[in-house]
C-alpha cells in the first residue's frame, strides 16, 4: 500500500510540474526562421522543428516543448526575442 501511494504522489507531482511551451502562428515569420529558432532555442532536431512548424502553420499553434517552468521560460524568452509568439501553459 505504501509503495502504491508513493508512486501515485510522484505521478501527480510530475503532472503538476509539467508545463508546455506553445508557439502560435503569425503572418510575419517564415518557415525557415521558425525552424531555425526551434533548433537553436528549443534544441529540436531538424525534422522535429519542421514538423512543429507545419503544425503551427496549419493548426494555429503547437506544443513545441514540455518540462519544468524554469527551463521553458528561458526557451520562451528566446523565441519571443526572435519575434515568435510563444507562451507557457
């Protein structure tokens, strides 16, 4: 029983700490700029960056990274500095 409760608490704690970095579509940035930014700022590989960029374009937004708020805040600021609309949820 104690092990089961501990595992449940760890899972809940992890879910609460997990955040998503979301990038939004705009009419300003080029595909190449967004792809390059995801590679440099979010450490995506080229294929992942390209796939996310297509999702952003066609769906209006994409969760490009998950993790702890502190790490995502650095990435979010980096994307914003490059003129890319991003938020942490």
